[in-house]
């Protein structure tokens, strides 16, 4: 890709054109300069989506939307409150535990931020927490959503490099729990003086009721992982099973999803799926252009000549992705950069599952990093506290998540022990 083409891409992004449209326009200009047929652009876009596993993405989105419409958010909150609501900063801890549980349903940080933010931000404010502090906590906790399985970014990463989806799902369990633990510590330290008095500990009967009501949302991630790990279904088929489960629960068990609500859920799921899938298609087109220019090969030769130590390479990748994640949507950045970086990591002997977790965790942290952190905009749309206040409040949470990221970078076993222990690789 020539210098003018890169300048055009940057210019389109700076004026606010969506990244997928910017990529397609620039690739079209490059194809025109080379005298390539117009139909080639359409073919490459189609080839980017011509994959059976990629069907898991819209299916998991639909399953998460159905479960959210079913009213399971309140059940998750009651379950979390029964276990940790009595501790100091209890409602903040409930928000974090709810995010961990909700992560096993949605697979999306934006979905978590939207669903939980509408409940927790006003509730925490009523209990005396500062509104900007509550909003920052919800945004930070939403990052856990794509780390704990199921995870839409993990599916996309697996499609790019040909890795096992089940292995990547398992790799996210421990890092996701560490993120929750780190946020709980920050809440305890930073919001302790602003928190209301502690509540009475839930009794056995209350715990039993909360568990009985919470079993419905808790079963979904268990079904997904159990069926995939047991070899019963593929990840795409597991996504279809998740949709069926969510549909049955919403329409026939809880009876909270009406026909009208189902139509609304289908429409919103199709819209979100279309956005994500077009980003995937556009990034595939850009990858083809870059490959024909031998950009990955030249970049690999440069990196291997300058940084041939695995740890140094991972730290450089971490710095690069944290910067990129501030400016570009995470999945688009992943589709563009992973085909370039993953082969280098392989040549340096870095475990592919470990590298996958480093990449995904990096780019998901970008969701709460200014100026383009998507979760910041979602949460501010609910809290309406203004981005400057929200950014100031989120800094301690952001630092905590970066420390977890560095721990994952330096200790590969955090992400590899579980999948390797269960026979993946």
C-alpha cells in the first residue's frame, strides 16, 4: 500500500468515517491504481465472510440479546448481592460479580456495559456512590465480558489464525477472574470512604432463593463450554444451542419475551451483527492488499532483526496494541494486525494460546481507553457525567487492568494452564 493510500485512510478516519467504509474506499482506490477489476473488491469482501465458524458471531450476539431481554439481569444482581452484598463497598462488588456472571452469557463488553449500566449506575448513586465513580466501575468491569467465555473476539481471533475456539475460551477464564479480582481491590480502596454502611449478610434461605433464580443464567456458559469440550458440537453449533436455550427460557420458562420483544431483539441483533461482519469483511480485503504488497513479510523481517527475544516482543506488541486500541475499534485492529503479528510470535516460539490472550486482552482494554474507548461512550450515554469526569475516574481501574495484562504477558501459564491441562495442544 502506497504512502498516499495510507494518508487517505488516516484522513478518512480523522473526519469520522467508520473504519470499515474507510478501508473499503482506500482498497478500492488501490485496486483502481493497479488496474484491477471492480469485481475483485466484491469477491474479497465475500470471501472474508465465507466461513461456517463465523456464523457463531451473530448467533452468540442473538443469544446474549435474548437472555438480556428475558430479564435475567435482575436475577444475576440478586445472586451476586446474596453472596457479596454485605461487604464494605458491597454494591460495587455486586456490580463486578454481576459482570463476571454476565460475561458468561453475552461475550460482548458493549452489551455488558449497556445492560448493567442501566441498573447499577442509578442504584449506586441512590446508595451514595458518586455517579461518575459508578459509571467508571461499570465501564471497567465490562472489559471482562469478552475475556470470560463465550467471547466474540476470541471466535474472530480463532478464525484468523486457525486456532481452537474451545482452547481460546478456556484461556480466558483465569485472566477474566483476575480482572474481576483486581477491580474488586480498586473498589475497596478507592470507593471505601464513599460507600454506604454495610448490609446484613444474607441468610441461608435468601442464598437458596438467589441460587434457584440464578441457575437459569448460570447454565448457559456451562452448556456452551460442556458441549464444545465434550466434542458434542462445534462452536457454531454451540452458539445455535445457546440461542435455542435463551429462546426457550425467555418465551416459555420465564415468559418475559413476547412476540413483539422477539422482533425487537432480532432487529437489534441483526444490526449489531451486520456492523461486526462488515468490519470483518473489510479487514479481510485490507489483509489481501497488504499481503500482495508483502507488508507482513517485510515487517516480520524487521521485527525479528530488532527484537528476537520473546518477552521483549510481547512487551512491544503490548505497547503497540494499547496505542492502537485507543484509536481503532478492537476487532478491526485484530483482523488487520493479527495476520502480521501471529506468524512472528510463532517464529519466536511463543505459545499461540498465550499470544492470543495477550492480543485480545490488550484490545479489549482499549474499550475503556480515551479518546475512542467505545465502553466510555456507552456508559456516558447512560450516566451523562461527561467524558472528562469519567476518564479521570476510570484511571485507577485502567491501571489495575494493565497490571493484570502485564501479569498475563510475563506468566504464560495464567492463560495456557487450563487449556493445556484439558488436552488442547
